[in-house]
């Protein structure tokens, strides 16, 4: 059983700043480093570090192919990543002294997928495999259709959210992970809708799908498919260094645990702990913890 991640590969240019730059302001950064990121690549690394068998499906600019070594080193199969003559997807990321971030994305090589290309890239999918997607690549409807035709289960993290997500066949998917902003947009509720109202709305939406609402420092809630049983997990208090990639870490650890037959409740606890560990380190892929660190933190309740 393989988890195929059809998703973005970005080069993250991370600028440390005293505060997030304001309109019209020019601000000097206190540091710059470049790391591999992209919601797709981050989730592939998280899955692999959690112990899952994972293959990444996507594209990178030919000149940046060496960055794929980060995926390889984590244990991700990159045979279905194409090197193309387009600028790589990249992100300009500000991280402030409180660890909060602001991100400008350029899709680059992550855009331009059509059905014909995806039929080739996804030709190895077998019944029982999973397909995991985010919303930084196009061709999502085609990818879902190809996967479901091959009896492959679909997990979706519609980040960053846009109006196009609503026309995807969400009802037919198996796992959906959203944060509060994404949930409000998906459910057509006001931004700032109280968490309790989001949960109530999510409970009655897409009942055949396992739905997860992430709550940042407050943890996460999971509704089981069909039964609608809800599990809640609060997050440990940690020193926040950088929140970039924490949501991706959560998604990867959650799916890896579910695929390994952990109960939804245990899978949720693992994912929350992994996400909490991720915010204690800088960068996207560099901050994704190893399974041993997540296990140790769950056993002791302590974050080193
Ligand atoms: O979720 C974090 C990711 O969002 C970053 O790695 C950046 O590339 C953007 O895609």
C-alpha cells in the first residue's frame, strides 16, 4: 500500500523579520535561508518520517532538481517527479519574532497539469493505495477521477483554499483536513465564525467523509465518517519558533497513522503532537519531526 502525494514542491525563501511587513513599509530582514517546502513536499516528508510508504507526484524546475534530495533522504520515492523547463514553485516567507508567518506563493512548475499528464504520472496507482492532495497544484478534479477509477482512496487538504475547491467532488473523498479559515470558506460562513459553530456545521456536512478541523495552538477535532463520532485533542504548550509547515506535518502524521490502522483518536493525538513539535523548529521540511521524537513526546508528555 502506497500513499501517492500529488502536490507542490516549492523552494521556500525564509526571511526572519521583527514584524510582518506592513503596506508601504520597507523592512530589512534579520536573516535569510532557503529550504525545500511546498505543502505537497512537506506532507510527503511528514508521511515518510512517520513511517509510511510514500511516492511524490509533481514537478520541479530542472535547475533545482538537486533539491529533490531532501525528499529522497526522508525516504520519499521521487520517480514520478518531473524536472521541467519552468521556474520552480517558490514561496517568499516572512517569519516574525513570534513565529507567525506571511507567505507569497508563485505556482511555477506546480501549475499546468492536465488529464493526459496525470494519467501518466498516476499510472502506478493500485486498488487500496491512497492519493493525498493539497490545493497548490491544478488538475485536482482529474487526479481524483483517475484515482477513484482505480479504487484508490482520496485524502484532501484544501490549502490554500479558493473558490475552485467547492466544485471538487468532496462528498466522494475519504479524508478532508481543514483549518478554521478553510472551514469557514468551505461552509460559506463568515470569517471569524466561532469554533463551536464551525464544528456544528462540519458535523452535518459531508457525513460520509472523515473530517478534521485543525485549531492551531488549541489542537484539533475529528469526525469519523458515517458515525459522526467526534474526537478532540488539545495541543501541548510549546515555545513557538516558526509555524511554517506545522499544518503539513499534522496532515502527514494523521494519514500515516490512519493507514497504519491506528484508531482515529490515536491518529489525531499523534498528528497534534507532531504538529506541536514542528513549530519548535525553523523551516518547513527541516522542522518535521521523526517518528521517534513524536513517540517520545507522546509517552512523556514533554517536548524537548
Ligand atoms: O504550508 C507551508 C508551505 O506553504 C510552505 O512550505 C510554502 O512553500 C507554502 O507552500
